[in-house]
C-alpha cells in the first residue's frame, strides 16, 4: 500500500516506521522542516524511543519511508492516510482544534477518491463524524462513505515503548460506515502484528467497536480512568500522612486482591495524555463530577509537596531549594504538563531561591524552559523530588551539601542515604 502519515512527532514517526517496516511505501508529512530533514537523514529527531533509530535507518535506506513538508507529495493517490497531529486544550479545558483543522484542510484540498483516512489523535466524542468528515467533504468535493472513508482509531501507546505497545494492545477502530470500518480493520491488520494474550475477552488484534464515537470514548475512558484512579490514590496518600500510615503498604495490600487496582500517588500527573484527556471528556460531559474532582485533586499535589517542605523548613523565604527532575516522568525527555512548573512557581511564591536538576537536560535546555539549572553537588537547604529518574536512586545527602529537608514526591530516593528530615508523599514524616 501507499500510506501517508500526517504528523511525525513522538507517536507519528514510530507509526510511519512501523508501516514501512511491514513493506509498505510511506510518506510522512510534518510542518517542521527540522524534523523532515532529520527523518530523511535517518536521524531520530527526539531521544528515548526504543529501537526507533535502527528501524528508521533501515526503512529510509530501503526507500520505504521519506518525509516532506509538502502535502502534495504525501496525500494524492494514497491508499490510507493516518493523522496524528497534536490536539491541545486551552485554560478553560476546551479543545484547541487549530492545528488539526489546518491539517484536515490541507488534507481535504488534495484528497483523492478511494482513500481511507484514519484519525489517531485523541478527540472528544463526536469529533470525527461531526467535524472532520464534513470538513474533508467541503474541501475535497467528495462524499464520505461513497468516495472515501473516515475512521477513528486511537493511539494507545506510551512514548519510549511504542513498538512494544503496538504489539501488546488491541488496535481499536470505529468507522462512520460499515465499509469504512472493514477497510480500517484490513489496513491495520496489514501493518501491525500482535502478541498472543490469554487475558483478553477476545483474541488480540484489531477490534471494531462499531462506531467512531465508541472508539473515541474508549480512549477518553481508559485515560480518564487513570487520572481518577491516581486522584483517589492521592486522596488516600494525604489522609495516610495525617494518620501516620504508609500508603504504599496499604496499596500493596489492597492490590493483592484481584478487584483492587489502585494506582500510585505522587507529586504530579504530567505528559500529553493523562492531564489533558479528562478535560476533553469533561468538554463532552460537564456533569462528570468525579472526573472533575480527581483532576482538581491531582492539580494540587505540587502545592502539597511544597507545603510538606515548609512543614520541615518553616519559612521558605531566601531558602535555597533544589527540584530534582524537570521531565514529567522518569527516563523520558519531555516536560508537557510536568509538575516542575507548578512546583517551582509555588516555591518562588514563598520566596525561595529555586534551581532545577535533570540528567536528561543540559543547563541551556533548562534555561530555555524558564528554569534555573543546578548541578549535582550544589548547596541547597531543601530538596523536592519531582521526576523518578533512575539516577536519583544513587543520590545521597553528600550530593546536596547543607540539605536540611527532603520531600520525595516519587519514592525515587534511597531514604537510608539521606541524613536529614525526609518526607515521602503518602508516608509519615521521618525526623
């Protein structure tokens, strides 16, 4: 098949490589010329994705993948086009469709008959049918369901392990018509392989959910579940601190029974997915009080970590505080909705002098994020652990001369190696 992929980010590029690896002719489209040049040079434009460098080199060398900024090279006469363009939410939680509107318009202007268009970007329920299909019809002059087909098929992978997740998780599809759904099933079965799993209600593979709306809701539901679950874990953690209980032991005990699946509490919920998709769900369902309360609880956790540090140090004015980790999670060089920003903001509001260390970022990169960079071995009165980078397990009090108190927001430290007051979110204080 001839396949187009619109959006060569941390999900789109691995998808394009996956399709090319299975023998298909793939053109990737991206508005960023730097990304396009890197892909055509077989250079991964971002770090941290397992096996991507080798696979990219192989498919580019074989001539099965190229990149362009020109839609006219990647849209006409393609058998299938997959759209993986970011969708953001504004401060009120409303979806900002600008980038996706622009991509859809550019796609529609060049769309040719018999193309299958699959949207993989997470969307509010009803968007594929109510926004994208009509927009494509107007721009192309074609009729969806007769001249071309549109489906929704959410990406369900985690950056850093995209190829493994593509094999492990069922591929969900939902069409606007039976014909479109059947074409989507055939398409994804030709470009993906699946692990055998005996824990699923049906064989692992491509699952047709019956409609685009069902597929849209499935992605929102599975991600919103995680946010709500983490919100509940954070509620338990804050009560456990007051009750003198270690919530980690409680959660381990609860999860030993098969009907409990409590997640892990912590200082922040970051990334492109979990903090964002519940807002898209709330845009559809404004009465979802449980979802709203969980999102609010999770947003307070950076401030809670700062309050724990204040409980140990007292007035933070003029105190030097080191925040460990700019990334939203350990081992991933990404700061989307990272807890580092509200943590630093709260510390500064209390008059602290704040610096940030992250092994994945250079000092200049941290400065470009508006953060004051720090190095291992610098003096600080207090420490807050924001990212669970594996490197921090080896840190001790000697790495932060003069440290008086630590708040470990991720259980990332070896507590026995710190000779100071130490607070762990969800655990009693240690003097």
